[in-house]
C-alpha cells in the first residue's frame, strides 16, 4: 500500500495531539520505493523505537 499504517486508537491519539498529521491518513507516499532503499522497510523495536509519538 506504500503508506504509513497504525491502528485507529494510536492514530486518533496522535492526530488529537498533532493536527498537522491529519492530511496523511490513507495517503500513499510518493517515492516510497526510493525511501525504502535508504531507510528500509522495517519497524524499530525495543530501545530503538519511539513509543509515544
């Protein structure tokens, strides 16, 4: 789908705090394949993850 995804509860909590993220809901990311070459397609886990967006 080439977009950032998360569950509804997480998204609602983030959008309530940061309204600037609202336009990105259900939008594909231009140049996703190129960005994936640089940053990878994996999620950060453990001490490398950001738990509270």
